[in-house]
C-alpha cells in the first residue's frame, strides 16, 4: 500500500500541474467573459500558488523519499486549502467548484485507510462549513461569480440546505468509494501476498539448487561445509549459521564450520549431546525452533548466545540414509524470526548438505587410503631396489664369466634370469616414480621445459630400436619455442613413455610420427604409430594402474604402470590426454599442456 501511495502521490503532482494551469486559464476566461466584476487577482494568485507548492512537493518527493506518506497527506491538505479559497471567491456554498471536493474524497478513499480518508473528507466539509458560516455572519464577504446562481445569505436555511446536501453528497461518496477501495485493497493484498509467496518459493528453490551445486562442486570437506553455512546466511538474511558433526562416539558435537559467529563464541568448543537438550532433540530427526533464546530452557549456553546478539535459532538434523550425522544451526538477531517455511527450507537444505558432506567424507577417506597405499608401495619398492640391483650385478658377473666359464645351458638360464630381473627393475622404477608423485615425496622445482630437448633425448635412446626394426620416424615440430612448465624428470618420463610405447608396439617396417604444434594458449603433442592398436573395450581402462590391453599382454612384456604414470604427470601439469586407436592399424596419443608464460 505504501508503494501505491508513493506512485499515486507522484501522479497527483503531475495532475496538479494541469490543475494549476487550468485555474490560471479559467481565471483568464472569467475575466474575458465578465470583466473586472469577478475577483480575478485572488483567483490568479491561487493558480500561481498551486503551481508553486506543487513544485515544492516535486522537490520533496525527489529528495525526501523517506517521508512519502506524510507528503501524500500534506498534498491533500494544501489542495483543500487552495480549493476552499477558490470556493470562497466563486460563490461559497453555491460555487460550481464544490464538485472538486468530491473528486478529492474519492482519491483519498482509494489511497488512505478508511480512518484517514474520513478525516480528510471531514476536513473538506468543515472548511466549506467555515466559509459558509463566515459569509452568513458577515465575517467574510459573499463573492458570487456574475452569471452563476447565488445564495441569499440573509436566508440561513437556504444556505444550510445547500451545505447539508453538500455534506451528504461527500458522505455518500466517501462510503461508496471507501467500500469499493476496501474490497480493491483486500484483493490487491491477496494478489501481492500470492506473488510474494510465489517469488519467495521460486527464490528459495533457486537458492537451494545453487547451494546444492556449490556444495557438491568441491570434494574438500571443510570447503563444502563453509559453502553451506555461508549460503544459509546469505539466502535467509540472518545473522549466522553453523554445522556441528557427531564424533565417532556419537556423544560430542564439534563446530566443524560456521559463518557469522565470532571467535569468542566459537571458543566454547565442542558440545556434549547430553548437556545440550536442543541438539539432543534435533538428533532424534526433527527440527527444533527456539523463538526466544532468553526464555528457552533447551540451550546449554543461552547467556553466550545473547552476548553474541542471537535472539532466536533453528536446529535441523543432518540425516543421511536414516542416520543422523550432525545438526545445522541458523541464528537470527530477532525474536520469533523463523517461520514454518524457513524451517522447511532449512530441512531441505540440510538434506542436500548431508549428502554433500558424506561425499566429501568418502572422498577424504579414499584419499587417505590412496596415500596409505602409495606410502606402502613406495616403501616396498625402495626396500626391493637394493636387492634387485645386487641380483642384477651378480647375474651380469656370471654371464661375463667372472665366476668361471658357463655351459650353454647355464648361460641360457642366466640370460633368462637377467630378463626377469630387468622386468622387475623396470617395475620397481615405475612404482617408485608413481609413489613419489602420489605421496609427493619428491619436492622438485617447477621450471620451463623445452619439448624439443626432451624429444631429442628420447630419440637418441630409441634410435637403435628404430634402426633395428626398420621403422620410419617422422618429427613435425613447430618452429616457435615449445616450452611448458613442469618438473624435469616427470616431464621427460612422460614423453619417453609415450615415444617408447609407439616404437615398442609398432612392428617391423612400420611408422612412428611425433607432431608438436601450438593451439592458442596450449601446446599439443601427438604420438602416432602403425602398431597393434587397442581394442575399444580396453580404452576406458587404459590409464588404470597395472592394466594392460589383452593384445599388448600377448605380444610384449610390460608393467602396466607406464600410462598410469603418464596420466598422473599430465594431470599434475594441468593438461589433458586422450587416445584414438584401431586394432592392427595403430594408435594416437594426444597430450595438451599449457604454454609456459
């Protein structure tokens, strides 16, 4: 309703410009018709006054928006005054301008409450009555407009009759217009409430969706919970929010995340469930609403809450698969702030939050298992490295005859053992590299790396195999500098694995092509061969640890860790890797890495 008054007040200002001009033009018309016999000067002055105070209202509406209600009432009062003066100078109770009182009463009935509108109508009637009494008593001169019907002021009954019918007309108009306005406002309020409810529901649904997306966009537990608490505060426009999760014993609730709470309040630490009735009740599965902290007996720390400026709160359970894992709290600085809709919204949000928290917890547990596995693999591989190196050295001495000449059968067995030890040594090297990356046990510096130099080093290493197998090698490198950021050993291992695989799995007289080019802010490397290819069903598992495609296992020995290691190195460099392959036709590995700045 206040917005309607503001809008109508501005409309009245626009209408009043026309009214002021109309008074001036009407005065000129009266002067042209009846000449100086009419009170031209006072009427002209009223027209100018209307324009002047309308300009004042216009300025006040622009610079004093907080006083719109008062300004609307002030407009009516000044209009009553101007209209009363015009009525006096145009015949008093017989003035043709009395009709405009009715017009103002209708507008007042629409804009104001019935009580305020009745007051305005009464003021208008009293002002006309004052003019009438003044003219009858002789205190005010009777100034009829020549050519219009006048009233015999010596006959008070006639003037009284006219005044009575004027007042009755105003009363009837007020009652009719107020009745219609009341029904109109009731319907308007209903429409506005329905619109507001619809908008609020839409906003909260959108907010719930956005919160769910934000909470599930990360698998880092603390970040997920901080996102939830911050979103609750911003969406509901409340003071603060917190998440408390149960420990393994189920007896303690620790504040795992909060937004809007002071360090002093958080210093209270964990809460024992048995000492906090409100949490104990919420953990049973139902939301608990505390409308007035000062009067509640369910709180463990009501004094600290009041010091924090918390007057009311809601506690909703975080439930996942019929198991309560904690509570979500929402705090407000006003009493009885939370409605049923607020509680329903928080409950829905708590359901989404519980899923996000459980996902983050599961991810954290998986990370812990991955770290433990990597640590175990690294330790075992490191412990086996020295014995394998000793066995390799001993077998090498045997094969070279340092322990005496070997028979052909003995030499065959030693060579076979050397090949097995070499495979084991390669496996240990891959395990050590993989474990070092996963556990980040090697803290090597990140530096600009030349792709051309890395390819040159690998080419020299595989050149004997290329010549032995009669392969055609094509190198297509961009002329511009080819530099990426990374760790030198890891990058050379990644390039070497892809290049060596292309050579290793390509049969005699085949072809291997290495292509490196710029693509915007990225550098793209392609390693293409005409080798045995990879079956479509094997492609999704290709980068898993210890996985080898069936046709690769049948043809060439390997560890199954090379491509897993390549994938981790590419990921660590914020790049991507993809593969295209067709059995017995060849394979292409494509790596995209960001350029070095």
